[in-house]
C-alpha cells in the first residue's frame, strides 16, 4: 500500500491531465492507495478553489473514491458522516474535526458552527467558551 498525495487524488478525480490520471490509476492498481484525511481536506480545497467544483460534485467524487476497492481512506468509516455534514452546510474541515473528535465535547467561538454542528452531530456536545 502507498499513501497518495493530493495531486494524485486530484488527477484521478478531474482527469485534467489524461497521462497523469492513467499513471495514477496504474500506481494504485499496483500498490493500492491510502488517502489520509489531510489529503482529503486539501483535495476538497483544490477542487473547490481551483477547479470550481460545487459541494455535490465534491461529495460525489469522494463517495466514488471511498467505494474504490484499491483505495483505503484514513477515516473511511466516518466519511459518510463527514460528507453528510458537508452537504448540510458545514465547512469540510469542520466536518472532519467533528466527525473524528476523540472526546465527547467540542469547543468553538464560531457561532455558525455551533448551530450547524449541533444539528449534524447531535451526540457531540458543542460549547462556546
């Protein structure tokens, strides 16, 4: 298994460089790919900011990525909750923070996040200091 950098994942999703996309697919077929959460975070930003992808496109791409047999996601078990929260309006990074929170409570000064987080993650106590 080999960990994949953001540029590999972006090539797979966008296929903007057919040669690079094909080389990425060949690498993954040979080694199997591992995608860290930090790579997903960066990939979301690149797809949104550079390629103009909208949330539904990003969500669909990540769901397809998670269903690919030769690719394992670091937080694959939590990806559905992350993507559901993201589709519900949470920032992708915030969705990762909340879905992977290792304790029962999360603190933020962000008032908008408080409301959205409480709705998306009702089992997590969200507080503002």
